[in-house]
């Protein structure tokens, strides 16, 4: 009785695993800072990248809203590079201020006038955020939130071309739960060939109903495919495009030549 219970539990676990099409997403907790400009634009930064808040403020120095220069003065132009500074702003907050100086010269009066453009961004206190990640290449579709849980679904597999030596698939083909990993299962086919069926990740496959109770056989390469691979590897001296007779002595001395005997 104990053996029967053990076998039933083992089979139940196998069927659940074979039909599992999703896994819970992995969670990672990160500490992020938020950098806000003008109370409207916000970027998130890690603890290692908080200095980028200064770059964010500096990027707003565009010189697009400069005032009109005084009469008889030329347009404003940049006077040197922008400068930025950091200062505490309350608890766990920092203010990044950047300035760009512009000057306008006069051909009439001589000399110049200056204008300073200022922009600032506020770095807020860090907060803990949870990220959901699908790490597996097999379960890479997601994460998708369903019923309060983030799931990673099994990615769609590219369908493989069926073996032409196998019967055409039908809706009546039963599914065989084989034990073992993915690979191939072969059945005898006419003219000494084989029907090769690719299995899923759990070793299962659909067996053509026309095979009935036919048992699988050991998979071996078909003669035609083996011969094709050998011929593709022959030296170009045997190419049909050659305009002269091939030097067979060169061919026979080639270390890459493989002699295949087909019974």
C-alpha cells in the first residue's frame, strides 16, 4: 500500500510539472531616490547614481527664455561653462542648483552686460521599491499581475517542421507522458526509414494514432541525410561546376575525405 501511495504521489507531481505554464516572478527590493525638477518632472536614481540629479538640473539650462538685451546690445551668448552646486534641503533631501552666465556686447557703447540663468532639482529621501523579474529563459513572458501575484509565463516555442516520414498529425493523436528530458522519439517507417518526433521539455509527445501499440526504436540517422552531409563536405574538386576533369589523386589524399559504406 505504501508503494502504491508513493507511485501515485510521484505521478501526480509529474503531471503538475508537465502542465505548468507559469511560475511566480522573482522579487528584488531596491532603494531608489527621486530627483524632481520644477515639481513636475521626476527621474528615479539608485544610490550609486544620485549625482545624476545635478546633470538633470544642468540639462534644463537651454537658454531658450533669455530676456531681450538692452538697446544697442547684441544677443546673449554663453560666457563660460555652467556651474553646479549641492546643498542640504531638509532631512535626507538635497538641492542641486546649476547656473549658466550669458553676456551681450555692444558695438556702440563698448563693454558688455551679463545675465545668469538658474535651474535647480530636488533630490528626495530614498524609498524601498519592489521589482518583479522573470529570470528564466523558458518562463520569460511577464511579469503579469494576476490575482495579486506577478507571474512569469512560459514563452511560446517556435514550432518545428514535422518529419515527412511521420503520419500527418490528427486531433486523435494521444499524448504520451514519457520519463526523461527533451529529445527525440523514433518509430519505424517504410523503406527502412524512421519517423522522428521531438519531445517537449518533460519528454512528452503526441504519438500518431496510426502507430497504435507500436513501440519506439533507437533513433539512427537516415541514410539519405547522412549521405547528404557527407557530400556537402567533399572538396570542391568534385564540384559539378568544374570545367576540367578532377584530379582524383588530390581527392584521395585529402584527410577530410570520409568513405561511407551503405549496405
